[in-house]
C-alpha cells in the first residue's frame, strides 16, 4: 500500500447521496450532468427565488417618491451554479418521492 492509499480514501459510494453542484436551466429547473430536475423535483430556499436587497440605500424627499439606490441580489436564473442535496421520500422503493433541496447559489470570490 502506498502512502497515498493510506491517506486518500478511494470513494466508491454513490456520489448522489451527498451535496452536488447543479447548473440552473431556468428559474425553477436545474441540471446535474445529464439529469434534468424540474420544479416538481426541487425545493428551494425562499431567498433564492426573490430579489433581495444586499445593501440598502436611498432617500425620500419631502415631496416625491423614494429614490432607491440599493444594491440587489437577483433570483436564480439559467446558468447559475447551485448546491443541491438529494432527499429520499418515505418509500425507498418509490423513486418519484425523491426531492432535491436547492441549498444555495455558488459564486467565486
């Protein structure tokens, strides 16, 4: 056995049991490799589905509307990378009861 075998575990388990990276195909569907997941297959963190203020700024003059200069995070869209987690339903023999949780949007800093 080499020293790498001793320290690096060869992972032979089904990788679909952990957190996976998916690419959004639309606002409510994503793709993991060749597997396309639709809205019926997914549960989203609500903050990923709406426009959120990340930096609030603006002013409201005495006479006039709010002049909003806030910075916003946009909802998920096609091309975004997301972390998903597979959750099996209560019936292990029913593959249709499997859902994927969309945990968050992935970004590079």
